C-alpha cells in the first residue's frame, strides 16, 4: 500500500524521536485507518525493532518478541520465562545501544492473553526506558482496549505517555490524493469508500464508479463484500444484534426509540449496545449544535463511516439477491436511491468546505458548527460565534436542479425557530448546491448570504 499524507502525524513521531530523552508514544484508531502504514513509514527512517502481535498464546507471542530483539542485535535469543524477563532483556539491549524505536503493533492481542502486561510495561517505562534515549510505541486497533488498558485512568500506564495519536480516517480533502475523480464523482465515490485508506486504494479511478461498486463491493469474492462482518467478528463476540442496530440506523431509524422498534431490542439493553458501537467508532451520537451534548435528550445516531452506511443500506438487506443477480441490485436498488445516500456525505463535505472557507477568510469565524433540529424542523449546518453573538444557517442540496428562491425563504423561516443568542444577534446564511443556483436566487440575496457550488467546493478542498 502506498503511503499517503499523514505528514502531521509523521512529523509528530519524528520530533518525539529526535527530542532529548526517551519517548513513550501511543498510536491507536479503527481498523483499516492506516496505523501500521504510518508506523512502518516512521520506523523505516530510523533504527528500529518492529513487532506485530497476533492472536496466539502468550508464550509464543513473548518468544517471538524476544527473537525480534535478539535478531536486531545479531545474537541468539535467550530463554525467557516471563514478561518481566523479556522486558529486562530489552532494557539491557537499549541501554547499551544507539537510539532505537521499539514498536509493538496490535498491542491489545498481548493484553488479551495477559491482562497484567500493562503493569510490566509500567515498570519498564518507569525504571528502564528513562535510562535510554530510545522510544517505545504501543499501537492498537482495539480502541476500547487502548483507551482502557493504556490510556485509561485505571491503567498502570496512565499519565506516562509522552505523546499519543488517535489516528482518524482521511477527510474528503485528504482522500482526494487517492480519489482522482472530478469533484462531482469524487463526492459520490467518497460516500462509498469514506476516508479509510485501504478502501480508497481498492477503487480504480480510471473506471466508472458503477464498475468499482460491482467489482469491489457486490462481488462475493471481493474484500469489501464481507468487510463489515469481519470488523464486527473481530471486535465482538456476539455481533448479530450489533449488526441489526447498524442496519436499522443506516436505513433511517436514528433515534433510540426508532432503533428499538426496528430491532426489537428493549431500550435498557439497547443503550449498552449503542455505547459499545460508539466506543468502536462504528456509530456516532449527534445532538443539535445549540444543545448540551451530555444532557440533551434529542440525540440521533448515525453510522460513523460512509462505507459502513453504504454496506448496511444496500448490501446487508440484499445479500441473497446479490448472490444471484448483482447487476439487478445495482441497477434496480442502488443506482436509483444513491443520491439519497450521497446527500448525507455531501453534508459532511460541506462542513469541511465551510471550515476551509472560515480559515481562508471567505466568511467570518464560527467556533462551533453542526446540525440543528427541533421537532420536524431541521437545518443542515448551524454555526455559532458566542463572542460576537453571530450565527450562521446553511443548507446543503444534492439535487439535479439548481436551487431557487424557495430555499432562501424556507431557511429564513427555520432560522427564526432557532433559539440562541440575543434578539440583536447577527445572522449569516450560506447555501451549498451540487447543481448551482437560479438567476432569481442570485438577484434576491444580499451580502448576508454566501453561495457555494461544486466548483467553489472543489477550490476549497483541493488536495
């Protein structure tokens, strides 16, 4: 896999390694997000020991690590009976050598076999690592394990790290380094792959988008055909109910009551399932931008990853039909409904473009930006600037026809329902449109309004 972007994260790792003293870094994030690629790119530039843990017994894992250490120093591996002995051996080697990176990838697999391992690592970090100028990196895909066993308040390792990276999927702008489609098709494609580097690289951007869907998702032999099932089986012992929740949310059941009704899971157990899926970064809880995140009862849920949204919306409900006639599913089910799916991702892209416009000074700054809703009323984007009593209202339209003045009047009416700030607040408006705007709309708006068509978004989010 080609290494793309991640300059900021790579620079942070480089600076940590070249700084005075030792380093203890934690790198974590969802599976497929590119942690191993980042770690290997970093290691390739310096003397290192890279160890990839696997789902094997504790003794076998420990012996493999010791073999890696011995191989680095060109000697026979010693007989080791415990993690304490293994880390003592590592410490002896680090004290007598040049600065070295020791990277342990998929650390949660080791913790799975021995829950006391973080305590042994703690002793190593406290007593031995400071005697060296080397850097220890613990990396893992199980976000819950990394946050509890390495970063959590109850972890023996809490407070000892000198740095951490919670690696996120590529933004749309970053993804365009790989996604070479023109802006319109790039957004449609991003609504399917999302920002996961592996998913992005599977698509051939010289081919039609429908061809990529057929070959990489709807083919039973393709990697992505069973990818969500693999992710859930890897993270969860009994994934069936979690799968039904993700499918329900992808199909539009976004409130806890609606999810409960669609899945027949009682609200009590459901809250635990939702919390687990959020911890795995598979589901996200959203509240209106004007509400308190922790206290608000107006929460809605969304499948956090565009690819998972696509898969649970179109693949999971149609598995038997895909097995028999994938072309019919593509032409009869996916293609006609795809604009509805893309519109959700288009809102995400517009959020990104809005922040870019703020950074470049095209519109005034807003400190908090997000969706708003109350009852049946919704606004795609509302931006808040409490310091200046300024508020922004924006809508994002992924439609075939240019946006006309009706949307202007509709947004003005909905803006009056948003209770925020004093009566004298300054109101700004913005519209994002796939198909541009009518002449009548251009003529009726005043300087309070900013319009963004696809060419504007293309400019703002060029890689």
